[in-house]
C-alpha cells in the first residue's frame, strides 16, 4: 500500500449506436474502452473534456460491432505515429469477426474470465450474452477503485452482477423501454433481435441487473447505450431511481453534474450519444 492517494478519472465520450468510447485512468496510465467514434472525434472529445493530454496505454475492445470497434485501424495508425505503438486488446474471435477495414495492425488476444494488466490497471474481461462472436464487458481496477463498463448484453447474468458489486463507478446499459420498442418504428425482426437474450438490456432488465449487482461502494451510476428511438432519458432515469429507492440507497443528484461525490449516496446520469458526459473523479486510497 502506498501513501499516495490518486484520483481516478472516468469519461464517456459517447455512448450508444452512434459510437462508444470511454477513457479510464489516472495521471500515470490510462486506457480507452472501445473506439466506435472516428479518431478525430475521440481526440476532439478528450480535448473538450479537459483530457487532451491523458495517456492512452491501451485500447480495449468489447466486441466487433462497428459502434465499438469502427475506428480501430485508423486509431492504431494515428497513435503509433503520434505516441508510438499502442496495444489493442480483444478476444481473438472479436478480432476475426471485425470488418477487415476496422482491424488494428496488431492484436493482444484476451480471454473472457482471464484478468490482465495494463501498467498498474487490472482489467477483467467478463463474458456477456450478445449477438457477437465473443463479446465481453470490462471491470477495471485501479488501486481500490473499480469501474464497470457493462453494455451490449441481452439479459442480466449472475456473473456480471457479482462483478458489479465491487464497482465504484458503473456504466450500465439502459438500452430501451419495452413499450416504446414494441410500439416504435423498427421492423419486427429487429425488435425481436433487440429484445432477445443476445440483444440489449431493456430498462426493466437493467433494473433487475442493478438490484443484483448493487454494492456498498457504488458512487456513480451512468445509464448508458440508450436508444434514441426506443427510450427516453426520463424513463431510464425513472427506472434507475426506482431500483435505488427500493434498495434504500440515497440518491445524490446535487453532485451529479460536478463529477464528484463527496456527500455519499449515488449520483445518476445519462451518457449521451456523440457528447458523452463530463469526467467523473473518484479517489483511490489503497495501492
Ligand atoms: Zn453497441
Ligand atoms: Zn453490440
């Protein structure tokens, strides 16, 4: 254990079918999770959020859908030129299933359930049910702080719930409202795919998973991967508030916009498509 305290920053640059990218790290090391935005937008987004000079020691990919891996090839070349080669971590099946134009030059192959390290960050890939070759969610541990990035899964699983219990910050999918999806404009086959056990979490499935995975460390809950067509921020927030209230967890919306949580309880926010959210900061106390 070190005497130093460190501030961990978590920043969603965009969340949803328009593209996903999240940066997690401290001043010494950092990783990007998914790169479904263009390389230009990723760097513009970091700059706008005051993170223009943060380290990117690795890029972690959850699965091969273009809203998660779309710019990997371009980003890999860009990073190599500007900062030297950066490893791209994903399962071998994800790499093979990715569009050839999206594949980065090199691959650091990972396996769901086998943790690995990127500098002092411990990363645990968690298997999730989704219509992709070998998709994972990630839990990232820096010191005693844990961040869960849990999106693109068709149903709650006990394993994901267990990992969520350790998290200080949770980016959790609240993809669609069942009623809005079924009454909405999508063709029936697509509605069935989204609702299926390998599709996306509805608000009520996210509620179930949240109650399974609610732990005493949770400080920030970020509702993620919302559908523009089949959900509303009001419905997703209402669902999250209901679950937290039922579990007796105080909701701290006073500090939600500040990115800090000094007063306890849980802040709840929605990560938007294309614009994400301002960064969150959580202090790590143990190393
Ligand atoms: Zn997605
Ligand atoms: Zn997906």
